[in-house]
C-alpha cells in the first residue's frame, strides 16, 4: 500500500500537519494536541482520501509520544525523527523561515525525500519504567536545588523550616519511587532478566540499570553497539580540515541526553572497578588524552558492554570480552 507523506510539527498545546498529495500539492491544518485533536486529524485524512499516511514527527518527548502512538494504532506508518536531523535538513535547503506551518512543511518534505525508517512504540511496561525513572531523576534534581538553597539561606527561620520540611518530603518521595521502580521491574520477567544482566557489569547499579532499560527501550532496535552509542550521542566527532586544523575530538552529543547523563558517573566508577573500562582509560591517559575525553570513551565502552550483555542474554564475563 502506498503511503502519503505527512509532516507534523508538535508543540505542547497544538500540532500542525502538512500532507503531501500525489500531485505534489501541500495541504495544511492545525489541531489541538489532545485526544480530540487526534480524532480530528483522522477525519481530515479521511476527507483527503488518505488510507495510510507516513507520518513524521520530531522526537519531542511527552509532547509527541501520545500522537505517535495514536497514529501507529490507527495503522499509519510512523517515523520519529531526531530534531538534529530535521535541523540539518533545513540548513541544507537554506531554510530561513521558522513558523509552525513552515516546520511541518519541512518535516513533510524530509519524509517524502528520505523515507525514514518506521518507529514502533515501546511496550507498556517499558513506557511505565521510563516514566518512573524520569520521575526519580526529577525528584533528585529538586532535592539538590532545595539543598543548595538551604546551604545559602541565612536567618529567616521560617524559610529554613520550609526547606527542611520540603527536603524530608522529597526524601520520602525518592524512596517511594525507588521502591516502585524495583517492584515494577520485579513484576515483569523480561525487565527483571535484563536488569540482572546489566547489574553483572561492574559500574552499573540498580538505578542506572533502570534508567538504561527505560531509555534504550529495546536493544533489538539497534543494529549494533555502535548504533546504540550513536543514539546516545557518545560517538566522537573529529574536527579536522586540511593540514592545519587539528582540533580535539569531542562527543557528538547528537542523541539521547538522558542516556548520556545516566552513564556519566557509572563510567567514572567503571574506570576503577571494571577491568575493560579501566584498561581503556589507562591507555588513553598514557596517550595524553584529557580527563573528559577519557570519561567519554569510558561511557562509550560501558554502553558497548551493556549492549553486548542485553543482546546475548549472558552476564558480563571479562574473559569473553576483548579490550578495545
């Protein structure tokens, strides 16, 4: 069945759709970003006699996930695109206009020209784990901010009391959410098995394992460890030009920031306790690499190992892995 390219620019309250007709003509319409708006989109596609659309949306988290899931359930082909790819496409076309209508048109043209791969919504238990892990992150960030305020608050006993009370509440919520994450994983055999595999890797604890499972979604989505590292934005980006420009390579950071964040401190721990990560970091230090380059390489190595144990279904075994 042929599909009609459909570009969708999603924001918090609404989304703008651009439909590419067989004749090349474009049709635009805006909808509220609500379940009722999703139904209106279906009616609009039906009026244009679109049996199956190839809908492309930028990955904007909670704003786009519900719509992408709805379209997939309606039988449409859905692609969720890294915003960096759309930005690069716009630059290649020397696009100078930045409006919701222009953005939806750009996404539709990208869809028609590039035909990006289809997206599959994660399983319900993975979506719930992701939500719980992200909630835990948010609670810990709030606690750190309140602790910083308490450190600099002088006098104003009422303010200090308020901060102390809020910190106690946040501590309770953090403990409760950690328990919910453990219970949720334990109640799903697949997640429990994957968590135990990740826990076999020196440097990865229970919280990190939950975050990785929530952000990776499904290891089968990736063709290899390098693709997963690229998804996390952990591949190096060389900066060289001609014979004179030789700048230090940096992480691309074109990927999932939550995944990178989840690996930062575990990589530091792994540099001391994981034999393969430690050997890699020592070699890089001997070659004169700066500390952040070494940590970045350790993060990349750690996600390669995580991919290996999840893909193979076997716990970490230092004897089976080659140092690289």
